[in-house]
């Protein structure tokens, strides 16, 4: 993996290269990743650069034997550690080395766009708690006390280090503080609050910047040539810098369109009833049909619907507060929002947001979905009938 192939801000990548060229890279770094970022790819690219036989001013050469081994994640001085647990094939004493082939295949097949849920699905650990365990830590200590295979740098990457088993973590403290020469540790996580402070204090924090909507849109058009610029832009907005989420939206784009249609039907009915318009304009039956479709689609879909409603309420507030620059909407969503310009105000939206969050809570607690959504409909109507 070369830096040029990593989906991260170019200036940020160059800064890492410059530090490596000048010999100022910290021996223990903590990559604070954003959800859906290319953090693992960035860590491997840095390791590849450090081990490259002919590094350039901007990237590794990509042609030397070391680079070719890194491209396959098979370099003998690249040590990968990741959450693992007992499975059908590994019934006792799991450790990362026992799953290395499966992990390499998962990472390479997904072009390094990986997340913990995807890996756990591959692992099929039957809902067990996967962790980087004491055997992994012992393996790190063993390799750190041996000479590198190619007389160069030894690179240790701990992916999802927030799952480092707490009783095992103390084994690494001295090594992180005083590693063998030419050893580089890169710890990756999206959840720093779950990591022991004694671990964090021995690393240099590297904050990976969030992907911009423009960068994400450009990448989507390269990956999915059939996407129009407007479609790619809309998906980038919905993904909010998370490329993994963007890929899921591409495959589920029809669901997003239907969700918006269902929101529009229900919200048009709610606002019409609140204004005491004629019954024919309220279209109550159509609204209840839309809600019945949401209920029939299952709880995950119901949660997506409520999350869309919450986001649309926020955007209505921004639009009506003359803060249109803060809107995060697709082209289709904008056409829906325009109908409510100036109609709903801060106090009402605050109440409506609380109602949606309450409904979301009851859905996650396995409440009766039909009753929850019917109740929500009338409570939303009532909130709009109150004084502004």
C-alpha cells in the first residue's frame, strides 16, 4: 500500500512522509481514526515507506521486494494484531497469528476499507467478545526481542486497539516506552475512551482528518462510474466522511429514496392536520399506509426512518434560522425541505425532536412498533398545534 492509494488528505500524508524521511517518526504512534477512514491503509503505507529500499520524497517506490511484500501484507517484519476469539476452527487459545490469512484476505479484498463489524462477521465467533489478548502481547514481546528479518524496520500494527484486553495491556508498557531499535508501533482506534491511559501516554497522537464531502464524492465516482456527480455528492453528504457508510448507501440507494418518500407522505399529513385543513388534504390513510410499510420492514429499517426524521428536523431548523450554510442535505431532500420553510419554529422542533428520540428509544427496547408510530404521528400533530 502506497501513500498515493490511501484515501486521506494529501497534505496530511505528506507530513507523515516528511517526518519519516527526516527520521522524526515517533516509535509509538496512536492513529485516532474517524469512522470509515482509511486508517489501516495509512498505517501500512507508513510501514511500507519505512521499510522501502528506495523511498522517494513523496512515497515508497512500490517496486522493491519489500514494497511488493507489503502490498500482500506478507512482509516478515510487518506484524499485524487485531481482535480475535475462539471460533469453530480455533476452539482454544486464539491469537492473531492463527487468523492472519483470513485477516489479510478480508483487508485486501476490501481495499483496506474495513471495520470491526465486517471483521467479526468474517470471524464468525458466535457473538463472543473478540479482543487483542495476552497471547498477542506475548507474541509482540517475542518479535521485539529478535532481529528483523531484513535488517530494517520492524512494524507492529494493532488494529482496533480499544479491544486490547486490559489485563494483557500492562505487558506492553515497557516495550512501548523503550522498544528495540528500528521498531515502530502503530495503534489504531476510533474509540480512545476505551483505551488505558497508560497505553495512550506512551504514544504520539496522530489525528486522522475526516474526509471532505468533495474528496468522498470524487472517490465514489472513481469506484462507481455509473454514479452521476449529483448522486455521488448526495451520498457523500449522507455518509458524513465515512467511506464504508458511503459504499453501503450506494448499494442501498433505493432504500434511501423510499425512506424519503415515506417521510414526505407522513410529514405532509402531519402538517396538514395541524393546520386543520380539509380531511381530503390531510391524506391520513396514505400516511398510515406509509407508516405500516415502515413497520413491516423491520426494526433496523424503523430506526433508519426515525434517524432520517431527526436529521430532516435539524435541517428544517437550520433553514428556518437562516443557517442554510449548515445544511447537510441531498438534492431530493432539499426539494422536500423547501415546503416547510418558515412553517416550523425552534420550540416546536425541540419538542418534535424529543418525540422522535423517545420513539427511537422504545423501538430499540422492542416496543410495539405499530403503536409507537401511530402515537408518534398524533403527538407530532399536537406539537405543531401548540403556540410557537
